[in-house]
């Protein structure tokens, strides 16, 4: 959920109007009853909240721990993340990957990539992470079919549907997609701008896809959890 100061700054700029999907007290209660993450991840969180222009893009403790639990339960060997930002979610997932596991994270902003690399270089899990700078769709198209176990989508909203289609191609059967911001601050209920319409269209695309088993979670700003069905299902 976006911090109050960031929300007010965006409102003043006339960018978005936000809805608190989960009451702030509930968010704080959930965070206080969630296992803390590593000291380095807490440092990434502090850096993101205090030194970046869009701290609302931070995954945060509750979702970060959720991603870690998904990695621990699904036991993927190959993860693809679309949208790195300051590296918080990539590091969270990499910490739970086995030593032979690998995570490819894609970022098109050089400044964000530089910040993330600096944090990756300080982590014992850093060698598991391959950060590629460039346009996500172009990089995704270079990846082989059916060799990825888990995809985390958290990037520009207008390409969500395209990211989903490429993610389904590169996923193994029974692989997972986790798409962040599926509620898009409540604006999917009455989408009036391009980003809101794109997220709403993505949600409908997933809903109609018979290749996928899906669960829409109201964690934070909404996570669409999607499993690619195995053959014969």
C-alpha cells in the first residue's frame, strides 16, 4: 500500500486518486505479525522509502514474505521477475532459492538497475540473480519455451497482458505467475485512465484463460496468483 506522503505528493501533482484497499490498521497489524525479513532487505526498504521518488512501488514486508513462502513451497529452480526497481522482491525470492536456483530480473530504468545491483552485490544470494537492463518484452521473447517455474510481474501496467502471454509461453506446466497491483488502488472497479484499463483488461484476460487455474488475492494492492495447468487437466 502506498505511504501517505507519497500518496499526497501524487495527488498534488494530479497523477492518481487512490483507494485504501485494506485499512491502514489492518496493514500495520499484518506487518507486525509477519516474520521480519533479513537485515539487508530492511535496508533496501528504508532506502526505497526515504531516497526514491516512488516509494509506493516497494513490495514491503508482508508481500515480500509472501513471495518467499511461495518460493519455499513451490521450490522453483528458475524464476523470472519483470520489474526490478530497487531489488527488494528479487532479493527476497533469491534468499529462498536453492544454491543451484537462478532468478532473472528485468529492469528498463538504468538508475533503478544500478541501485539494485549495488544491493545484490552485498548479498550472499546475489550470485543467483541475473539482472538484465532493457525492455522486458524484448528480453522475454529471447527466453525458451516451458523452462521457467515462476514469474513475478510488477512493471508497467499497460504491458501486463503482453507480459502474461509471454509468461505463459515460458512457464513449465504447473508453473506459477504472480501479478502485483491487480487491484491497482481500486481503480480497476471503474477504470478511467490507460493504466487502470490495462490492469482491468489483464484481469479479464486471466479470468477467461482456460489454461490457467487462478486465485485473486487481496493482499496489499492485489496479487493475481495463476497456475499454468498441466497437460490433460
